[in-house]
C-alpha cells in the first residue's frame, strides 16, 4: 500500500464542490479544507502496483475547477 498526500488549489469559490467529488474517488481516505497556498489536502491509499502519477492525473486532476496540485509520497508512518 502506498500513501500519498495531495495539495489541491481550486478555482475561487469551488473548494467545497471539488471536495465533494474527491471524496468519491476510490483510494481517497480523507479530505481536509486548509488555509494557505492550497485549498484542500487529501490523504490517499493506493495499491503498491498502482502508478502514483496515473492516479493523480487520471483520477484527481481531471476534476473540474482544480487549478493545481502538489503530491507528496510518504515512505513511512511513525506513530
């Protein structure tokens, strides 16, 4: 299992609409509204065989009103 965090910048006034579409994507675990440079932060779990780039491009970036994304691939969880 791979863990990804994706920051999403939305068109003005569209963050909540985008969030409601993102929560429906298979592999998306959590969606947060955040402050700062980006509007949303999503946590995703995808299978080890799945390509991270394809997941972000094919599943996330195709959503209407997303302007930009920034992806972080997590290696280990310390808890």
